C-alpha cells in the first residue's frame, strides 16, 4: 500500500504538469473520411444560403442551433444526445458542429460541415468550445423554445452577445421542401406501405402487438438499407395498437394479444436519416364490426376523404380544420376528436417533434403553397364502455403542388371493404 501511495505521489505532478496537454478542452477528431451524404452539396448549400440570407437581413453575426431538427437540417448530422449537449454554429464564413468527444470522429464523418469536439475533463467545456467559435459575435440567433434553462448558461458564456430567437425563421426555411426532399418523402411512403403489408400479413388470433411490429420494422429497415446504403439505419419504428390500446395516437406496442373482433391501428414510420414518412390505417380483425363501429369508421373516413379534397395551394390551415369540424358536428361526435387533422412532415420524429406552424388546427393561419408536405389524419376516440369504443385514425401524406396535391400513400387500401383482416 505504501509503495502504491509513493508511486501515486511521483506520478501526480507529471500528470497534471502541462494540464492542457493531458486534458485538452477541445479536440479536432477528424477520423477517417467524409461519408456519402444523403443530399447533394447543392441542396446543403441552398439550406445554408437561406439561413445566411436571413442573418444578413436581420443583422445577426451567427446562429447557434441546438435542436435535433435544425442541426440535422443544416448539417446532415443527427445526434444521439444521451444527456449531452450539441450545437451547430453558422456564421457568414463557417458552419461547424460542436459535439462531445465520446462520439469521436462520427459527427465529422457524417456531417457535411466542419466539427470540433469538447471533452468532459472540465464541466463547462461545451461552453468553452462555444466561446472559441463566437468570440467576436455581438448578435447571436438561437432557438428559445429548445434551449430552456440553458439560455442562461449561453448568456454567461457569451456575456457581450445579444441573443435573439430564430426558431420560427428556421422553421419557415424548412417548411418548403426542395425536389430532393420531396423524392425522399416519396421513397419513404413507398417503404411505409411495404411495412404495413408485412405487419398485416403477420396478424392472426393471439399474436402479440409487438410481433406485428417486429415484422413491419424488419421489412422497412431492410428496404431503407437497400435503397439508401450510404446512411445510418436508425429510428424506423411501427406501432400496432389493438382494442383499448388504440385510444392514443402514440401508444407503443405491448404484449396484448390480438383477439377476434378487435379494432386495430397500424402505424408505420420508416425513417430515412431523420426524414419522416408514415402510413396509418384503422383495421378490424376477423370480424365484421358492430353497426356503431362501422358507422363511426365510415364517418371518420368521410372526414378523411373531404380533407384530401380540401388540401390544395392557397388554402389556409385553420379553414381546413373548421370545415372538417362541420362533418363531425353533423353526426354529433366532434367531442370525440382528440388531435388536429394533420401536420407538417420532413425532418420529424417521435422524439424531436415537428413544425407547429404547419398543422390543420383552427388557430394556424399558414397558407398552403407548393413544396409544402403535410399529412391528413383525422382521429376520433370513443371511450371504453360506450358503443363503438376505440380509436379511429387514417393517415396519408400530401405533397402540395402547383395545381393540387400528390398523395404519396393513396395506393394503400382504406376502409371496411379491405381493412377487415381475416385470420
């Protein structure tokens, strides 16, 4: 024991002499070469030029993005937080991600911009890295909704900087899709249909919800990998909800076993490097639904079909919601509506959200224009114990064109004629 203490005493001065040599606060970890990106350099430059144009018009020296969606959108690097902090710094001269050293060279390889890593030898190394990059910045755009309490730490790290919110500005840039983004959505919709067919094929009496999900996920992940071999294979997911589990739009699969007569909700989400696609359908298993179930299902499908007709360039989101409300009110079931009638798509996930400014809700005044992509997904829930109990939800994806819409999931069946699945 004395020998060990002596050895420790001898080594300690050496280890901590030249502190920054042994414990650097930031590192360049450019390991290997850049991977093939999903989007072209022209597309990524278009995105950077859009935010830089906004910065110039509004007198911003830099933008610091911290959300999953904006870091990905402007750099094509999608991080895995695990409780650590990430950022993308954009100035008129550079774009650079700031990432923890635990990721080593991955952020640099996967991202289309430069990268610097911070170590965890000292507590505030993330903010030290920020200071390195923004020493002379006087006005900095950040995402107020995403930052929360960390805004105070940013202010302390950059005491001479003024912070302004650019979350809405970035959302508006992301809202109108490029031709490359539109094609990714088309491919995602095609893959979602494959996943839905694989899930339905697995349905039989007594099958657990999660087994249907495994089949659906496997089909989609394999097709994503074949179609886009250059990307990370991650985040694709499905939900099969049965019986009472259909009451929530985002209820994860359980071990509940499918029974004859069950109302089902099948939801397939192939993720292509952070780009979302989806297909959702109401089904019934091996039994013609009761009269009330059939009535409610048909009403919801009527709302869905009318929604598809309403969506076109020039239409205001709130007006779509109000007109669809009228159909539910005609049948005295508006009280069972639990969500809006659709939302934006593109860079989106179940853990990093969507654009609030492009949704079919009464208070959203956004006018639809070509290049936007939005879903149509009416949903009602009748509580357990009432006739027709269960959740009813249909979901299609609509690309707004110059003259109307392109429904990328239109070929998949909907309604009682084909979605009563036999054992």
